[in-house]
């Protein structure tokens, strides 16, 4: 009986330390929704052939996917932090956001430059690579297994950079399929246990 109490106490201490040192309000459902938005965006581009031929339309679809994913992630993370009684707007949240935003903004500016100069073939691998680097970077401030999703994106981006003409396929696999898979695994491992 004492062993069970001791183990329970250790688990409570571990959970308190994690809450104070890591931003743990990230929602697995947000990753699933981001994946669904990416698959929907890819489907729209394929289903409407005039979009695939028009780069501006594809960029607009991509920006809509990014915006809806970001808004969904903020709303679901905010709701999760309320349920967990964790402060959402904290120094830890700002540090996490900064470490997420810096590589994302850098990659975004590089993507704009690539579009500006007309090097469209390398746009998808650049997106995948910078997003992967972003996830690896931010994993120090939140759940450490997010780094593994980042490594998958980095590998996918490297493969995509050598396989010309399949950008939409790799983009869909990464931002659609891997987000959904990771979100499901995240939910099973972290969120289902606590609900």
C-alpha cells in the first residue's frame, strides 16, 4: 500500500513540475484538425483544375489552411488550459510561441522570396523542412515527442527536394496525413488518460 502511495506522490510531483516548466496546453485534436484542413485544401486544389494551374489560387488556399489551423490550435489550446487550470497567457506560453514563430516566420519569408523569384519547385520542400525545424525547436518548451513529428517533416522535405513534380503529394502527406496520425497518437497517449 505504501508503494502505491509513494508512486502516486511521485506522479503528482512529476505532473506539477511539467506544468510549471513546459507549455502543455497543446491539443491533439488541433493537430487532427490541421491535418483535415490540409487534406481539404489539397482536395480543393485537385478537384478544381483551374486552381492547380493558378499559383495565386494555390497560395490563397494554403494561407487559408494555415490561418484556420492556427486559429483552431489557439482556441483548442486555450480551452484545454482552462480545463487544466493552467494560465494560457504566461511567460512560458510566450516563450513557446516565440520559439515556434521565429523559424516559421523565417521559412515564410523565404517562401515569399521563392515565389517572388519563380522557383516554385522547391517551395514544398522548404515548407516541410522549416516546419520540421520549427517543431524540433519548440519541443524543448512543450511535449518532447513533438520533435519526432518534426524529424518526420524534415525527412519528408529532404525526400521532396529530390523528387520533382510531386510537391502537392508530399505537402498533403506531411501537413495532412502526419498531422492526423500524430494528433490521434497524442490524444491516446496524453489526453484520453486524463479525461
